[in-house]
C-alpha cells in the first residue's frame, strides 16, 4: 500500500494528475478492504514526526485518521480541516506550491550541483553507479583522504561511512552504500566543527539542533561504564528499533572500545568532573548521539543562509544538514558546508532535544496547513 500510494512521488506527471491518480488508488484500496482508516492509535503506531504534527493539529480542531494495512499501520494519514479532507505521507509539506519535485530535493547529487550553482558553501563530491567502482576509487584517491561515502538517496545516515582514510576502507564503504542504493556519492570529509540540523518552514521559521557524537561527562564519582548506564537509563532514550524515540542508547560496539583505547582509559576509569569523553566517532542519532537545541544562539547570517537555501530550492518544508565550527559565528567567516536537504524533515528532533528549549515546529506546519490547504 505504501509503495503503491507513493508510486507517483517522482512527479513524472503534473501535480494535478498525480494527485488524482493517488486519490483513485486510495479509494480502490479502501473499497477492497486492503487498508482501512483508524482514529485510535498511539505514539508507537506511527512515525514520531507525524505524531508530533497530529498532536498539535488536534489542538487546533483538526481531525485525523491513520491508514492501517494487513501488516499494521503505514505512513499515511487523512486530515480533516475546515470541512475538507486530505491524505498525506508523513507530513503536509505543501509540495504542490513548490516549483521543484520533492524527488530532486532528496537526490544528494542534484542538490549538490545546485548548492554550487547558487553559491552556497558545499564540499567536493561526485556520484557513481554500483558498476563504476573502479572509477570511484580513482576519484576518491584524486580527491584525497579523508572521505565520506553515502547512498545518493536515503536518510537517517543509513549505510554512510565517514572519515575514510585508506583504499581498503573506501572499498568497504562503497560496498556498504550499494547494499542500500545502486548509486552512491564520494565526498570530502569535513573533520572540523559540528553537525547541525536546521528545519525551515515556509521560508521564514527556522529551528536548529546540534548533533554531538555519543558521549559521557565525568562527575568525579562514577566510572565511564556507570555513566553510560546512567545515560542509557534515561526514559527518553530507546533502542534503535523503537521508532517512537528521538534519542537512543549509546551503542556498545568496537568503535566505543577503540576510542577508549586511543584515550588510554577504560570502562572503569573515573573521569574528573566536567570532563567529556566521546564514545562514537559519528554524530548518528541511532548510535546514541545527543541532539542539543541551539536555535536561540544561531548567528543571524546563518539563519538567513538556511532561509535563502529554502527559497532557492523553492521548498516550503525542508531539513538541511550544516557543518561549521561555531554556529554563533557567521558562515562567511569560518570553514563550513551544507551537506544535503531532506524534503520530509525529522521535526521531532526539535520537540524532544537532549538539552535546550524544545521548539514547536509542528505548530508552524499547522500554520502552513491553514495557509495552503484550509482556504
């Protein structure tokens, strides 16, 4: 059902035609009983970003029902507002008002070319097909280590490998990427600063979080293992397979052991108060990364950069990954790069940060609904 309802998402046809065909498919599936609509569901039943929006929409009088197929709930819901009904996948993003197809926004290679064309800060990279491994290895060597390899499409950093420092690692990273996608990207590795996820709504509102690799901070009393256990016991942290969470337990893997060895410490080391120790190399949320809300301290020129990117791509709901040394300093005055865009952003990271003041992005999407749909 999810695949079939989304079959037209590539915008092969004009939006009006595409929308009509999706409505027909929806009615057919409902008539045949392949799917049905349910008004009762929990946070565990649907993607958390959708749940955040639905909870906020209900406060504003909207009504919702979620599609359920033979194998459980799927990522589609129906919204009723001002007497009109609409069906969405994930979030209402007003894609009919955009001049670009959402599939282009999620294509990392196309987006990178447009970053360069629009004079936005970007890293050197190139896209390859799975059968171009030999060419990609030559390109990687020419570009110079360290490198990043990632699927051309996809999110949640699936099958992405960072800080590749030699040919053997590059080969392994390419093999990992093509398990997920037939095309992949080789890119420079930005080994400075932090990763920021900004979400821009309707070219005007911006929320921003900082992604920090999994870590613990010493208190002068507990061992590193005890600090890990304490952090993992946080009820807001789940296991990677629990989709209702936005924060996850610190991964216990070889990388953790390697980092401890490199720092000449063990799990039984008692850290001085205030001493931070990183336990993963990458700021991937499913490895136990922190997500710190920093909206209030983002430099005005960085805010403008995020809005300008949304305007340039003409997309009214977008997430973007940004690398820089200091988010409180203008992007023009420091090494930085915009990595990629996401047409269906993870707004939940702003609602449930590991620290900082939560930002109600869902409320801004409700405003967008009343502006573009409920008219």
